[in-house]
C-alpha cells in the first residue's frame, strides 16, 4: 500500500487523488502514461474504433518523445514534481490526522487509484473518504475519479467522495496568503493572471460546471486579497487538438498583454493543488518566454500550495467535516 499509515487498525482511510504522471522522463514511460490517460472516455469521448488508431499510430509515437523532454526539464531527484509534492502533501495531511490512515493515489499511472482503493477495501476500513485534488469539479477529472470509486466499492456506502472545494473559505485564504507572500518577497506585478487548465468548450456548453467554479474561485480570492477586480484576469491553458476550448487562452492573453505594454505579470494556478508539468514548464518556462517575446519583462510564477502546512490543514479540515457528516 502506497502512502503513510498511522495505526493499522485505523477505522477511517483518506485517499488524496491526483491526476497522474509518468514514472520516468522517458518516451516509453510517457507513452504508457498518455495511453492510459487518453483512453479514458471522460478525457476523449470519441468512439474507440476511430480514436484508438489515431492515438496509437499518430499521437503517441510523435507526442511521447517531445513530452518526455519537457518532463526531463522539470524532473526532481525523487520523481516528477506532481508525484513528489502529492506524496509530501499526503504525509503532511497524515500528520494532521493521526486518527486516520492517509494515502495518495493517481487516477492514471502509479500508485494506481484502483489498486489503492482495492487495498483499502480488502483491509476492511469502515469508511474511506476520497478527496480528488481538484478544487473545481469537472466531468473530465473529478467524475473520472468517481468512476473508479464506484467500480471498486459499488453501493456499499463505505466510500464517499468530495466533489469540489472551490469556495472553501480556508482554501481561498490559503491561496490568497500565498499570493500575498509572493508580493511581499518580489513586489507586485502590474496584473495578476489566474491560469486554469482548460476543457473543450462543448463540455461547458453541455453543462460542465467547471468554468463557473473557476470564475467563482477567482472572485473569492480577489475579494480576499482586497484588490480591484480589474487587476486580475481569468485564463485557461493546456488546450489540445483543434476544437475550441475554454477562453480566454492563457498564452494568447500573455501575448496581448505584452503587446499592450504590460511589463510585469504575476501568474497563479489555483486549479492545481501541487506543481506539475503544466505549471513549472508550461507557465513558468514556455509562457514566460512567450510574454518576453511580446515585450514583457518578467512573468513571476506563484507556486501552488504544494505540501505547505496551510494546505495540509485545509485538506484535513475538509476531510474531518466530510467524515463528521457521515456519522
């Protein structure tokens, strides 16, 4: 069983779930990870007879080596940033909750969410509380975690899952505090850009609440900071394919800001619980270069909450409330 354990007889088990990551920054490892990720119907809804040939004969052979090089640029001594920080965060939450068993899992890759849940089921825990590390709900992420929870536990009532925490006051304040700390250390940029992972626009049109929850999170954090709404911008990154995704796009926004004479930007990504390829490489490296190419001087990336004590306290408090609601 991957993760930290308090006492083997702990009645309650807590599972922190993140998206996933390759096991190594190599084309083979990236290919295995992307194959699992992009096979999920929640991620790509095309019929399998059409999608599988495209995936295995076009996307994976060409994309895997390129993505592996990107991972290599941010890889840490102990693994990918997402894996390292998620494991550390689980350990920090465990320290906050000695009365329970706290483990972490990945929806795609290792430690496998299905295997972790099956291990907890077989260990006989009376209650399993699943916390996807996605503050904002989406059918592409949170619902996919729910699919695995349902497959393992069915209707037994043992496992429960939190859908979102995008307006939790403690989480909002933790993000705001991280922004204030960044400003105290580096000064305040001319604009504060909030960048969230995008989803296809058609999913929002079909009722996915994700974009509305992203906006609500931004509004709450801006209010906690006490800044003017016009000083902050909501954008969406990481689009893939040719169909329209949620807009405004982060990279296009940064180009426009640079062209308009903005010289310093602060960028924060509160849709990500911990730093990963999309924050450390896409935002802090790629998009920072794009901003400079369009006349900007400095894009200062504000790190995710990662395994900060405040983050662990927020997640522990959320989980305790969820468990208390089951009592």
